[in-house]
C-alpha cells in the first residue's frame, strides 16, 4: 500500500484543520507538556499478520514507562488510529516511508519510531529505527533484537532510544549553527553529540553535511561517511556522501557499489537511477555493481525499479542470457516497461550476442507497437542484414522511406544493401539521387569514392575503353561532391585512373597506328601529372611510383604522336 502525502494531508481539512482530541487524551487525563518532544510509533513492517502492530504497541507501551512525561510525549495509539481511519488507511499495515513522514507531520510529531518485525524459530526478530520527522532520510538505528518475546525486544529498543536521544540537542545545535554559517560551532556541536552517544548517526550526518558545504577535502568527507555507513548501512545521506567521495578520490568501483546500495534504499528515485546508470556506464568494470544489485533485488523482491537497474547492469556486464530473462520478467510485471528503449537495447544486446535473427525479431515487435519509430526500423534492418536477409532489409527500409520515416543513415544503409545484393548498377544513381535531394552526410561521399574505386579496379583489370570511360565519369562525380577531407583521395584515384587509361590508349595507338588514341593518351598523362601531386597526401608512395611511370610514358606518347600523326 502506498499513497501520497496529499491523501493524508486531506485529513486535516476533514477534521476542520485541527486534530480532534482522541479518547486517549481523555484516558491520560493530561495535556502534553509544550516543551516535550512528541514521538510517534508507527506500525512495524512485517510479513507475519498482526506482528507489526504488536511490535508497535509493545514499544509504545515501554516508552511510556521509560521516558518522563514532561520530556517525551508518546502519541497515543488512538490518535494515530483515528487519523488513519479518517483517511481510509488500514490501521494494521505498515505505511510507506513517505506516508510515515506525512502522518508524523500531521500529528505534529518531532520524531517517530519505525522498524521491521518477523517471527523466528525461537521467538521474534525486531529491527527499530528513530527517524526525525523533518526529513525521513535522517535515521538512527536502534539495534536488532533476536529475542524470545516482544517484551524483551521493546525493552531493548526503549533503552537504546533513551541513549540515542542524547545526541538530539547537539544535532539541533549543529543544524542551527550551520544555517548561520558558523561551521566551526556546528562541527563542535556534532562532536558533542557523538561524545554523548558514540553510535550517533544523526550528529555525524550534520557534521558530514557541513564538510560538504565547506568543500572539505574528499578524503576527510570519505572518512566520516564511512563511519555513518558502518553504523547504518542503509543511511541515504551517508551513502550519498560516501559515493561522491569515492568519485572525487577516483575510486570508481567503490563509487558504483555505493551508489547501487544507495539506490536500493530509494529505488523509485529517478535522479538516483540516472546517477547509478551513468556511473556504471563510465566504468571499465561494471561487474562490481552486479552482486550489490542482486542483493538489493533479493531484499526487495518484485521491485520494478530495482529489477530495471539490474537489467541495465546485466546488459553492461554482457550477461545477455540473464538480461533477456530479466527483461521478460519486467514486462510481465509491468507492460509499460516494453517501451522503445527496451526494444532498442534488447535488439542491440541480441546482435552483440550474435543472435542477429532475434535482434531483427525484437525490433520488429517494437515496430508493431511503435510503428513510427525510425530507430527501431534501423535496428530491424541492421539485424536483418547481419542475419544475411538483405532483400528483406531493403524492402523494410524502402517501406520506411516511402512513409517518410526518419531512419538513421537511411541512404547510406540503402546503398550498402544494394551493393550487398550485387546491384552495382543501381549504386551510383542512388548516391546521385540522395545527394541531389540534399543529403549532406560524409558517408554518402565515401560510398561514391568506393564506387569510383571499384570502377577503377574493373577498368584496370579489363583495360577496355568502355570501363575506363565509366570509371572516369564516376571519379569525376565523386571528386565533385567530395568534402575537403576526401579531396586528396578522389584526386589521387582520378589521377591513377588517367595513368592506366592513358597507358591503355597508348597501347591501342601503337597496335592500330592511329593518331587519335596517341593524342588522347598524351592528354590523359598531362591530367595525371596535375592531379597526382594534389592527391599525394592520400598515398605518397603510390603517388611517387605513378609519377615515375608518367615521366616515362609521357615522352613515349610524344614520340608515337610524332611517328604516326602526319
């Protein structure tokens, strides 16, 4: 059961803006001392029916006999019950932490006691905590009691509470001094609180917050945060400061472990989720977080936020089989989890696990649910191509393009698929059409160069005039659209093509004794001598070799022209 503060706050309005004096007040037949601290005891969390109520009742009763009435006023059970009933809350179930705080605030409690109770083969086990009503992150553990009966547990809790409260006046002095920026006085007060109660977490938290405000050395903050977490492993302020201190001292693995422990205390905190995931992603060894999240999941079974974090960690650690199982479990718990991010991450994980068909199928399922999502289409096409289903991939891409769906690197992907399918004659027209339509990506220019290089190799092998002519046309186009960082490559390739084409023309002229091919060879060698130096930075050694060849072929072209051209 979880409700928001407004649900409880509405009680005040229902009761006319004030709390109605309960039967318990009449029973006590006295008004609380105005200086007494008001303490509420909440129903303890328990999996055993009635045990949580029994624990709260026992602690409340014991506190009544342990604390002087003028110092501590224990809110009667009747007041708590009446307030809960007025809001429609069950009175025998433990409230969520934020609801406990809201109830304490409504009842004007300064502090409240909460805890966990369970049955054991020999009796009961009870954990108890003192929480300051102003902030439910300010918690003081009161111990764990594995005893025969609830009376023994409540006795131990009440005695520990009496000791723990010795720090409170000093904690308040620390808070007040810190607000006035009197940091030395604040730290001195915190130290007094620790002297009064050596196991104090509340006084230490105030001290640690002062160190954070002062931007004290990370090592100093780290030492104090460790003390807090040693005393209370679930302390949210202690874990937060400890995690940041680990980060600041470049102890990344420890930071992630601590952040994961922190998230386990507040699994629905989106900012904390983001911090944990980013920190894990930045680590070379995210596996350090896995045992921590496994422990947190075991302690909070069925918590969707913790399960989601575990899923992300499993993906980061490449434990794909467990990640897929965890993802399936999450969808069963909450169908809303199957959003676009889930499908994209899962498809990529299947691809990383070399299950390309599953990757494509997962993306297809996502498209069925989110038909306008271009990222899912991209993952589907990549998966199909990796699975060797190039025709299906091309058809899926063409369908998306026809629907004007934005798909990452769509034209580059389409041209790659055309090449894969052996449709080389469609490649250059597709590139020209895409560039003419306004595509400015470098990838397309690279594909144009690749097409030109393929044409050059084909011509160099066949030595046919048709192939060389086609290669020159493709290279001229590739050079015309090449950005500055690719100009050297395009001009080198064009120059190399001119050398090979000129050599083929020269051979043809020599064999046919015709003047035209000899002159054409001469022109090609002249162009090559201009272009090759411009492209020299792309391939300096090859450029020098080709220039050497041109230096030999060019004079021979002159001789041939002189001999056969009358």
